[in-house]
């Protein structure tokens, strides 16, 4: 079953084109990894999927679980099942993590016409999730991401992923800044999410995470489009050789063949 | 200017030249500077027309505490008003024709609840004796014209917590707290205020003694047509003194919100450590916010930080919340509450938070369902 269909997407910010005809398709239950040089548009893609208002879509379409995402507010996309783990999770002082998680969870349930969990049930659930991610329950009392280390923020993102049970997780460099043990903990969390039949779109710079969360497909995003797609071995090749060879390769390859190559 | 001659002679516990000095100060440059965003003339007119309050400011008097009329004392303690800076203090004291001394000689088993009635309240000296500990509350809920002058004298080693909530929106208020701290005295100050027809709060803390210290927080919320003006002075005079001042204000609609925070470090106040921060959140472009930090430092060996900002709701934080499924109006509400909650501290915190929530929801009734940061969870 198709989960995500991005077709010929063109996006700009302040008149600057950033995505230039990006196409990508994912089936439910698949793991796709996106790699690519800094500034190639990976976070832009993630933000556009989540509905960030700062990006202007000037062409193409995004279909998610059979419906067009165009015109949906970020919260409506969340309710439809899109979740983005932020590359840079935002600090919200004065709002405790627990209050934030409760409000998010209540909104999700309300959108499905379900009753909110009791405070006690909810606390138990969140504490268990925190524990499974090696996140001390002290973090639930602190302001949202306030004074959290890089790695703690990333674990907090995965906590939200597991709590909110979306259909698609877009993980924007969730592995960056994690120590070796934390990487494994986070990967376990992602795998648990995946095991429930959900889709994962992993944005990463390193092959490392892909040892733990094994991708079905690996794509290379450069200059705002997917320029190469393959299986897990592509990530190894990139780790060894960098991105330059793709560019040289591309010069003598018709773009049409490339874009059909990444379809599945 | 208004004719002050009708005021008659000052009471015996007030210096004979009080009115004269007040008159001179009203015309002075300092008053013009500190009354830039509130009209001094209007405030003066408001005070002169208001009735005096004769009742004692403290109804429930615990053991270890005494309340005395200043006029009944053979040698009343000096009412150090700093008239050059606070000319209205001199006028208020003259108008009140009465003054009170609250003497705290033990550590009372319950809070002292100070009444600030509608009208001109008599100046009150609160003296906390050596080593005593006291909790003072000023739940100033009343409206109408209100003026009061409080002088806190905290003796060596005393500990004072002062919590104030000025929430009535139908008030026209001027209020001054002058606190003087001796060696190692500690003051915890929580002053929260909603906007009103007119509200001007002056707070002046002087850290006189070695090691004296003050922690101050305050949250404010100002709605359409309302006015809130706060002036905060922290003077570091003794050695190794410490102060932290943190105030957040939220302003919406066509409102006016002003703040001036001044840190003054005297010569010889080595080891002083001062930090003052004022953040303001404007919900509408029509909201007028003025904030000005001032620093005067006359000693080298000090640590001093100082910041004032005016901003809008952070779009990244808003997107973050929305991306987690929160509708925009609820996300905005959470961000507003969070911003205020950072500064809503002290014994009256729950009451203040609830009053502020009610105000926020008055502005956006559709958001009323949600209560993160509400007292239920605190
Ligand atoms: N709001 C914005 N205003 C201006 N330029 C932007 C904005 N957002 C993104 N860009 C630009 O778009 C390009 C793509 O940015 P994006 O963050 O998507 O890259 P990325 O692939 O995620 O990079 P990295 O690997 O460093 O995270 C960059 O050149 C960036 O400077
Ligand atoms: Mg990025």
C-alpha cells in the first residue's frame, strides 16, 4: 500500500528555489533513508511534509495515505499521521515537557473522537516510554527541551514519536549528536515504531544508524532533487566515496532514467 | 501644576518640609524622566481627589507582631521616602495624615496579610527585627483609586518573603515599595500585576548591608485599553550583595506596557552580583511596549547582567507545537502561558495564574478548554 507519493515537487523560500522537481514514493512499512550534502534540501523536504508555513510550494504534489496534503495545517497533517523529528528541536521555557506531551496526546485523541487518558494512566505511559529511551523522568518536569543536551533532545523527539503513534516518521538527523549507546537506544525506539507496520523516512549523514535501522531504499538528495537511489549498499558506497562521483556520473546520464530509477 | 497649598501642615511624624520638597521634586528632571510613560500630573490629580483610609493595614495580628500609629509614638522611626525620586510619596504621606508601624519582633506562624483599600492608604513602615522571618502577602484585589507607600526595613539576618498580586482591572493605582536590607538580610519579592485603567508600581530595593540579597520575580498581563507601568530600582550599596530580577509582560490589543529597570552599584560595593531581565511579548502590533534597562556602576569588582527584550510569539515554537497536533490557537495559548509561568512564582502563584488564564481566555474564548500550566498540574 502506498503511504507517500511526492511528485515533481518544487519549493522555494524567499524566491530562492530549494527543491527542484523532487519525486519520491514510499510504501507502508518501508524504511527509506535520504542522504545528501549540507544545504541540499533535506530539512526543507521534512519541513514541507510537516507543513511549515515558511516554504512556498510552486509545483508538484504530495499525497499521503491517499489524500492530498496541500492546504492542510501542520496539526491536520499530524492528525493524519505525519510526524517529523526536528533536526533542531525547539526550546519552550515555562511549559513542562509533561504538560506539552499531555496536550499533544489529548489533541491527537480528540481528533479521533477518543477520550483523553486519565492523568495517572498518561503519566505511567510516558514514564515507561522515557525509561525505554534512557531518559530520566526528571526531563518530564523540565521546560520543553529547555537546557537539554543535543542527545537528550533527540531522545525526547523519539519519545514523542512513540507516544503519538503516527503512520510516517520523518527523522531529520535524529542520529546526529548521539553517543554510541544513545544511538542504539534511539534505533531500538525507531525499530519498535517500524515493527508496528509504520513508515520511516530517515534523513542522515552517516551510514552508522543504518546498521541498526535497516533501510529498504537509500536515496541521494542533491541540489533539491533525488539524484540516485539504491539499496543499503548505496549508503556504504557514499560513506567511502563521498558525493562527488555521483555528480560526475550524472553528467552522462539522462535525468529521466534517474528519476524513474528511484520509483518503487 | 496642581495647587498643593490646600494640603495643610504635615503630621508630626513627617518632616516639616515634606510638601515643599515634594513640590520641588515634581518639577525636577528626575520626575520627568521616571514619569515618561505615565502622566505625573494626572496621577497627582487622582491622588488629591481620593479619600483617606484610616483603618490599620493589618487586621489579623499574629504573636510577635505589633501595629502602632506613628502619631502615637514619642520618637517615630524616620520614614525614608527619597522624595527627590518619589515626590508622590511625600504627597501621599501628607494626604494620609496617618502612618503605621508594623513591628515584627518574632517569626509569626502565619502570613501578614496587608490590606490596601480603595483610597489613600497610610504609609506603613514594616520593621523586621534581627534574625526574624516573615511572610507578607498583599492580595490587592480592590479597584478604584488606590495609593500606598510601604517601607520595609529588614534588619540583619532577617528573611522576608513579600508576595503581591494586583489584579483588579478597574483600578487607578500608584504604589511604592521601598525596601532596605541590612547585613545578610534576604528578600524574596513576587509582584504580579494585571493591566488596569491606570497602574503604576514603583519598587526600590536597597541592599545596604554586607551579604544582603534580593530575588524578585513578576509577571504582567495587559489587555486592550489598559495601562501598566513598572519601575524597578535595585541599589547595591553593601559588599557581596546579590540580586536577581526577572519580569515578563504580555501585552495585547491597544495597550500600554512600560518597564524601567535600574541597577545601581555604589562605590565600595565590591563583590556585588546583579542580574535584571525583562522580557515582553506583544500579541498585537497595536500594543505599545516600552522597556529600558539602566546601569550605573561605580565599582570594578562586580558582576552585572542586564537585558530587556520585546518580541512576538516565536514562529518556530508555534510550528513545533502545531506539528505535534495542537491547533494554532491552543499552541499560541500554551506559549503565552509558558512565557508568563516562567515568572509567576511565590505564594500567590496559583491565584495569579488563574486570573491570568481567565484573562487570556476572555481574549480567545475558543481556547478555554485547555489548561496546561494551570493550577491543577502545579
Ligand atoms: N528560511 C530560509 N530562508 C532562506 N534560505 C533557506 C531557508 N531555509 C532553508 N534555506 C536554504 O535552503 C537550502 C537547503 O536547506 P536545508 O536545511 O533543507 O538543507 P539540508 O539538506 O537539511 O542541510 P543539512 O545537511 O546541513 O542539514 C540551504 O541553502 C538553506 O540555506
Ligand atoms: Mg538539515
